[in-house]
C-alpha cells in the first residue's frame, strides 16, 4: 500500500461551475485560501472558458491575477482549458498548470468543447508544442468510464486515446469518471491495462459520486497504484454538459478514509470539514458529503 497520495482540490472550478449561486471573486479567493491553509499543494482554481456558457467563470482572468497574495512556493494553481483560445488566455496569465480536457466519446466531446475527440487530441498536441516547457501541461480524459450519450467506453478506445497522449509527450494523465458510472472493478481493469501498456505514465483519478461508488473507486485506484486523486469540499460539483450530473467525491470524506488507513496526504481533516461547512453556506444549499454532518472520531 502506498504511503502518500496527492489529493487535488477542485471545488473552486468543478465544485461551483454547475451551481445556481454564483460566487463572487472574493468568495472564490477565500475558498482557494482555505484550501491552501488546509495543506493542498495542487488546486484547480478556475477554467478558461466562455462565461456566456459557464456564467460561474465570469472572472477567471481577474481571479488569477488576485491570487498572488495567497500563493506559496510549493503550491501549484491549475486552470482547466477546453480549446486553443482558452490555452492562449491561460498562457498569458500567471497560472502554474494548464489542464487540457480530452473527452473519450465524440458526442460528449462535441457538446463539451465543440470538437471531436480526435480534433481535441490535435489541439493538445499543438498546445503542448506551443508551451515549449514554459508551463506545465496535464490532461484529463473526460468520461473515461462511461458517456451519458454513447454509454460504455471500451478499454480499447480509452487505451488508443492514451497512446496518442503518450506519443505527444505527456507523462501524466487523469481519468475522469465524469458521470459517476464506474465501479471498483472498472477502475481496476482499466488501470491494470494502462499500467501494462504505459508503465511510465503517472495516473490520477477524478471521481464523481453520482451512483455512490466514488469512495470505493478511490480505494480501488489506490490499490492499483494511482499517484493522485481529485476531490471537492463537501462533494460539490458537476458538469454543465452532462444530464443530471452530481458532485465529486467529498474531500473531507476522502481524507478521513486515507488518514484512518495510514496513508499520508498532508491535508488537515479538521480544516477540510470547516471549509466544507463554509462552502455549504456560500452556495446556500446542503452538500452531499457525510463527514461534515457527524462527530469526529476518535472523539
């Protein structure tokens, strides 16, 4: 069993992008500051998208510019990018890491980004070359385990996408269960196949808890050697382009499981719970995480 797992906090981006309540720039700053204070070293803080389509991201450039006062040397802020225009915006900003999305099914890819999977792989290749090592590029493969429009994503198809990403030169990928359909068996089967064919790749998991399998899937990923997991305070989140999308695995629930299992994360459980409760108030709705609603243990 691994001794350390890197947990990436995604509530400032994924956690709020599908909410009716739009957080102000100051509230977003506070959320990010709380994540840093909780011990997070990697935080996905925003996405470089058209605010007409995602109104919650109305202030991306302003937000990034305002975050310098919160930053620490060992903290990396991540910005999600869906196309070349977004990449150019991100490159001109002070963001530390650009996370480019490639969706595993064409139908979802076109709805999400206006381009097919193959076209997005071509854009990824272009921006990777254009980055010229000036900024870190990672990629998330959306709907890696299932698509709301096309159904199952066969392992063969996922592996062909990963092969092309590997050829581009990236050495880290994130598999996203965007609509929360995966089971621990699915996680293990696909991770074993990736490990067999691409042993040099570092793999993270971005899990949604739509069907209440998210935490179990996280544990299955740990057993298969993933280097990181993505989560969101309170279990907030969801994709605007996926029907009935629900939240990520709750950060505080994940940290509790890892702490009790002897796996280090460097994240404060108590501060994560505090932030989940704070975010619940800001969004003016109950969030689905469990741990924030119960007593601490041991007492």
